[in-house]
């Protein structure tokens, strides 16, 4: 039987609780958002004692469903001031499922300036001192923890970014090679973990295979899963071979690739940082494409990047990082971008938030666009906690205010992803209206995804709404977004859940899961003080035409305010 | 007649023909539109996410010119 692990850092009390019935069929983002909604005061200090950090594998974690290894972490965000869920691949979701742990709730705050490691194993849960890893980057601290606790443990960790409680701080999740290369990156959750005095969480699932989901028809579930996996191996080959870097060329062609702090939508150096160039570089240096970040992934879009000498440098070099730390900074060298990625992984910083912040710093003249060495130095300053480092580490919105720059691509305080909303207008609607802030994973309207023209304001409201609901469903299930947040996938999930429950669970029931989670999140945000004025893109997107196509973000605010107006169960319509 | 390069950087695996990733050269009559090109290759519009001509997105009414590099993408994935 699954349980919820509650750890109070103030009293050091540890409880294993039965799962309330109302949480039985929630997982991932559904569970983190529901627990935060139930237990956290929306007006609390996000870095104070009253906030909670909730860690939950997806509902389908540990099952044969392909690509079901996502881990969600939720809290009130110190970056947005609203509810936050951030998810990552890696090994921890399955390990928690193996231990029968449906969620971990961290509450309270450790006394003084002491740091701790939480060790979770089948027979015990302990709060240990973190003396030998305090102050270290993720790579070294994870190395020491694996040496101490065994090479097969999964680890969640914060780097100096989280220890300094920075708005761009991440929680790293170890990948299948034990490297801290997957990150719950958005929204400053590393700062929340740091505020509670937890440096790392070690999960040891040896001798444990409990699971967290009872399946009525396991044979039928396996059959649906295997058929789905087989289909994806064929249809996702582009992602397997080129990774998400494959998006550089088409997004550049669409005029939506952020370039020099969102001043252009196409980059003259795009070919030097695109999917083909990355694939060639990986091959030439003994790196790897087709790398799976978590067990059970059949898409395998991740990669392992080697330097010029053929030595490991970083892993999981992805589109968002390549664009926001590449074209957005005027940098056309994959080696520089990989070095920046390595530092962000080690320091525990969100590459997207930092790409935005450094772009703002470059616009402010702190460094020059295209100066890769300067970008590296600025990240080192964030780690060191210098004056400029502390400003940049708080993210794009703070950097813009401190440095006097108004071209700040952020919504609800969170920096945007690598799709300029003037060229991908549907994604712009998602940025504006997602409870998560400027979050592309909440509903990314890539060209061709929903049958609407990405350059036109028409049709984007319904398209964003539908995609937000379907993306939320994937987040609840713990399924990777790349299985596809679209109608065919909702149909597959309906078939899987029918096997779980032993009775028909239709597509409308599946979509209602997504709607219910969004309702919970929107309600929390309203109670935290947000209103429709927070659902707006920065003004310059509506007034400054984006070269090369001269586009503006021109979806009317009145329509944007209707995105979530229809979030109610179908039966309420009569 | 004009000669163009037709590229499928991601291949196509949707509702039309399965086309592996790759590139081919075609000889076409002058005045050929992208729409005609797709029809001639048996590619339904539904299986196309983005069309670019010489590195910039274009629509199906674009009239092809000699030495154009046309890239056809399925609905884009990833993020």
C-alpha cells in the first residue's frame, strides 16, 4: 500500500501517512498542486516556514507505461509568487514508486544555518548532517553522496544557487548515469529546498518493488503500453537522432528564435548550433545521441556531450538551453553553450532563467552579445554570490529592474522559453495564462501542432486552452511531454486508465483530470493576490515589431481573459 | 524548368506517405507552387507542420524559384 512521507524540518519529526482517498488517483502535478492548495497559505512567504515542498512521482510511475518516469516537485514559487510545479526525468520517480512513496512533503524549516541530507530507504528515513557536501556544486556533492550511500541511489540536490535561495535555483535529479543533469528547473524550487535547510535527498530503493498504483487489469495495461511504446519508437525518430536541438532550424525559419535578448527572431549563427551540427559534434567526439534520461523512456531525446578532447562535459544539452544561452546571447558555439550548461547543472541554476537574465545583462552593457567568455564569467559570479551575481541569480525580472532594462521577457516574474510569442502566438497565450507563469511546457503551440497558423492571432485561445488541459494531464500521469499532449494521446491514456480502474474511463474523464488541476492552481493564484493583470505579456511584445517578419503579439487581452473562463466540468453545462 | 532541393529534415510519418529524413533534387515546371509540389508528392497538408523556403517559413501559395531549398517538417515536437 502506498504512503505519503511527511518530514518536518523544524521538529525533525518524520511520519508515514496513509494516502487519503481524495489523493488516490492523483499523481505528479495533480498531487503536488492539490497538497499545496490544501496545506499552504497562498499568502505565505515562499521562503518561510509555512511553505511546503511536495515531491511526487507521476500516477503511472513504475508501471510499464512508456516514458512514465517524470518526477513533479511543487510549492509556492519564490519567483512567481503563485503555485508552481516543475518536473524532470531522471531516476527518482521510479525509485519512489519502488519504495511505495506517493509523495514526500517537506515542511517547516531547519534551525539556524545548518544543512541536512534526507536519506530515504526501505527500512528507514533519516535526517543526516550535510557537513561534507555543504557549499559544493551538484557534481561533487552527488559524487560524494553516491560514494557514501551506493552508486545505485537516486539523488535530488541543490547547488550554490539553492543554498543562496536564488529565484533561478533548481533541484537537480540524477540521471541513469548518476549525474545531476536533469532539473526541476523552473520557478526557484531549489530556493525553497534551500530555505528548509535540505541540501540533498538520497533515495535508496534496493530490495523494494512496492509500486504506488493498483492496476485492475495488469495484462491489459501492459498490452496497451507495449503497443504505444512500439509506435513511438517509429514516430519519434527525429527526437531520438537529433534531440530537441532539432527545433533550432524550424523555429529560426518561423522567425521565433530569441536572438540577442528577444530583439530578433532569427539568428545568423543558427546553423552552427542546430540539431545537425550537434549530432555531428556528438558523433565526432565520442559523445552520444539517443540517450534516455529515465528508465522506460523509448524516445531517448537526451544526449551526452564531450569536449574537444573527447572528455565528458555535460549531458542533456537541449533546445531551450541552446537557444536561450546561444542565440539569445548572440553565441554561436556549441562548446560555449555546453560549458554554460555544465555550470548551470553544477551550480543548480535554471538555464532558461539564466539565459534570459544574462541576455538582459548584455543589453545593459555588463557584457557584450556574443562574448561567450563573459557569459561564463557571469555564471561564475552567480555561484560566487558577487553583487551582479546575486542580481542575475534572482532571474530575468529582477535583473531587468536592477539594470534598468525594460525588454524583459517574463510573465508572473518567470523568464520566457525560447519561442518568441510574436511569432508563436499560441505559445504566447500560454505564457500569459498558465498558472505557472511563462512556461512553454504548460502548452507549447509549436507550428503544426493544433492546425492554427502560429503567426496569426486567430484560433490561439482555444488552441492554448486545449493544449494546457492536455499538457496538465501528462504532468499528472508523470508522462514525458514528448509523448505528445494531443487528442490521440488522451485516447491512449483513457485506454490505460480503463485497465487501471477495471471500468471505462473515457477521454472526457481524462480531460477533466487536467481541468480540475488547473482550477485548483488558478484558485490558489487568485488567493495569493494575482488577477487578470498578471495574465499579460510585457508591453514591448505588442509594440516592437520582431524582425525578420515584422510581427507583433496581437491576441487581444479580452480574448486572453477567456482562456480559462470555460474551465468547468461538461455536466455543469447541462 | 527549374531545379529545387526538397528536404525532409525530420522525415514525414503522419497521415500521408512515410518519408525518411533526407534530401532530393527535383526538376519542376516554372510557376510551380508549394501546394502543387506537395500534391505531386502525395503529401496531404495535414501531415505538414512547417514549410520553409531558403530558411524562412512560407505558405503553400509560394511560387518556387530555381535553386530554392524547400524544407518540409511534420507538426513540430519537442520543447
